[in-house]
């Protein structure tokens, strides 16, 4: 994988499915299971072929899924590998990233075809923030490592301009609703909600609201979903979280009646 060996990809397909065509069916089945919207595979190598296509979003889903495999993660984080006969010393993407002082870069996988250009899927971490980036269509005529330069630009833009900000504190009362028996219910989040936002975003410009039941009926139990907390910025929804009932709704008289006996 460090050298993108198409022959190895084909050999694995034959080993598993007996032929490339049947293995490609498995690839497309997996694409459907992963919820990919813009991917159709026609071969095992990724080389250009009529009808074969994907997108950086779909590749990011595949890459994130693949990183759960320990062997895959070990390969894409390997700096270099010397073949058993000692004839070849293969350099991985981590070595190239070091050349550009990308200290946050932890691993990646390159790719190239005439139609897709220079591609790179990578992941990294800086100050506790984890990144996964996929780019494509970089022009190799500009620089042979233009795909790494694209990633350096993206990593450092977010590292230098974004940070986690607390938009909701767990003690904040987002809204107040009532049970069918007129019992007041204060809605608060179960934990602080922190979002990775541009440093130029002012918290006063963020709108937090509750959308859901205005009255909790007698069947509602603690932990039942009753709505959502919505976080908006400039009219766009940037975060949603389920609102869960903090109580079991129990019978309670709406009005206290007093019987006054007199002569």
C-alpha cells in the first residue's frame, strides 16, 4: 500500500473472491452499507474506467472506516519499509509530510490518475483536535507534492483559526415547558456543549433554542426524547442534540380545592 501496488490489489481480489469482478461487487456492496452517495466501483485499483467514480466526501467515509482496522492504520502511519531482500526502501506519506514540517500529520494514503489528479487522504491531531482530510485533482505540474501542500494549507488554516468554544453550559436553562398537570419542567442540557468554531465567531451571535413538545403528557418517562436543542449561527443550523425528558410525568391535581364547611 505504501507504493500503491495495483498488482497487489488485484491479487488480493482474486485470493478473496476468485476474480476481480466478484470482488468489485463486494466493494459496491460495502459502499452501499457505508451510505456512500457518489461512488461506483468498476475495478480494484482505482484506475480510471468508464462508470467508475467517487467523491472526496465518500472517500473520507471510507478512510475513517478503514482506520478502525489496526493493520490498515499501521500501514498508513508507517514512515518507511524495507523489503525482506533489502532491495527496496519504500518511503510512506509520513516521511514526505515531515519534509514540510507537518508535525500534526499522523498518516495518509496517496493516489493519482489522469482524471483524478494528485489525491491524498490523511489524518492528524493538534492540541487534542483530530482531523481527517481528503483532497483530489491537484496538478502535479505545479509541484510533485502539491497534494501535501494542499493538506498543509488546510490543516494550518483550521489549527490557526479555529478552537473549541462552549456554546451551551450544562446549567443553562434552554426553555421551560409544562406537564399536562401544569408542573413546570426546566430544560437543561446533560453536559456542556462545545463546538469547533472559527475564532471570529462571537458567542452572542449564536442562537440556542428548543424545538419539541410544549406539554409533556402522562405517558412520558424520564429519558424519553421530547425534542431537540438547536444551535444556529447566521441562520444556519450548526449543531443538534436530542432533548430528553428530565422527569417521569406523574399524576398531580391541577388545582387545589378546599372544602369549607360552615354553619
